[in-house]
C-alpha cells in the first residue's frame, strides 16, 4: 500500500482510492501529486500491481471482482459505464459473473482493446449511465433493453423483461419509456406487446408462449395470470386460473424438480383439489412442440366443467379442434 505520508498529504487521493477499490490510473495518481518515480518504485517493489495498461492495484494479492471492474472501466476512459451482462450482475438481474466484462462508451470515444473486456458504443451515453453508482453502470432499464438486443431469440429477450420486472428492479412503464426513446430497436413491436403481457401477469417466456401458442392461437378463453387463491388460510399464487371452471394450469420450464419441490407441488395440488380445483401441468416442450394437444386438453376439461369453448385450429393440420370435440363430449 502507498506510504502513509503520501496518503496524509492528499485527501482527494484517499477518497479516490476508497471509491475505486484501491485501483488507480497512472493519470489519476500523477494528477493527485504522486511523482512518476514513486509510482514506478511501487510497481518495481511489488507493492502495486498492473491490472491493465496504465491501471494499477495499489495492493498485493488477488484483486477482487470490483477491483477488476474498476480497472477495466478506468482503462476505457472517463465516460465509460459497465453494461450488458456485467451491469445485469451488479443490478441483480443475474447471479452469474460475466466473462468478459462488458463496458459501454459514447460513440465519440475511441478505446484501445481492453484485456478481458468487450467495449460497446452508444449514442445514449452518458445520459443512461448512473454516475452515483459505484462502479458506474447503465441504468436498469437500459441494461435490460441492451440485453434484449443482444439476445439470440425473442424468448431470451422477453426473459430479460420478465427478470427486470419480476425482481422488482423496474416497471413496465419505465421500460416502455426507455424503449420509446430508442430510434433503432430489434423486436420493437414484440417487446411492447410483451410488456403488456407482463402487465397482465405473465412472468416468464414459457407463460407467454402458453398465452400465444395455446390460448390465443386456438381461441381459448383467457385465464387469470398469477391468480391468488387461499389454501389453508394462506395466500398462494397459480400461473393460470380459469375461475368459472375451477381449472388451474401450472407451467414449469425446469427439466427436473428436486424432491422437496415435487412434494410442495403435490401438496399444493392436493390442497387445490380439496377446493374443487383440477390442476394441469405442462413443461416447455408441451407448450412449444405440442401446443395443439395442450389446447385440446385444456378446452376439453373446460367444456367438461361447464365452460363454453369454441376452439379453432391454429393452422392447417392442427388437431386441436378434433381433440377438443372428443374430450368435451
């Protein structure tokens, strides 16, 4: 660590080191009054270590994750902000560290290649950065939208919308405003529709596929999303509730459940049965690849339980209408 004499002489340097996890650029150190010879001596002695070109950790040992983020940011320049998967990590949109580190800079800012980092350019910076955050990162709304634009499929893009809203980090209105402020957006119309679906209670890409591929495509009535039911005096939520028919449709994208989750699901289903409710379970493959058969099964049970259903085919060769006729009697 830098000698106490130098730290005592510069309160600005102390504050900067505290804010930046003890990481400094050479330019910052010189501006704070450290002679280049002192900096070089610290490096030669091993009391400092080089993290990026011209960026130093003013300590020995393994740098922390935050120190590495600061090093990449300082190498990128004064208007840089962490973005995409790295900002998602800091906002709590994901629990996984991103490799490489993602950084966004203004389009006018030229940046040399940074070891271990990907640099994006945006016309929105610095307006969409959060200068009060440490380390600086793009706002939650812009982080979510950046990730939708980098997604490999719309299902993945919709998943980021669900995470942002479902975890209470943003709202559909704030995301819609951020979306409308961008001139070029892939899947703009679909994202706006998706925000409406989330506002109506959809909480995952699987649930959205159920709405579009099963309900809307086959003319099923709309269920209540994330409906609250009272079981044993406690409030529980189910994915889809057809209240008039007392029919529940639960959706799960996981390939397998741990034993304790299977027990909890069975216990809930048994409790719902005690209230006169029938529960159907579907996974991703059911909804994505067998949507017509799912629609037929749901329609048949709705009809058996007194709901008038006029099921129609989603396209040529769709077996749903025939299947519903058999199930519905």
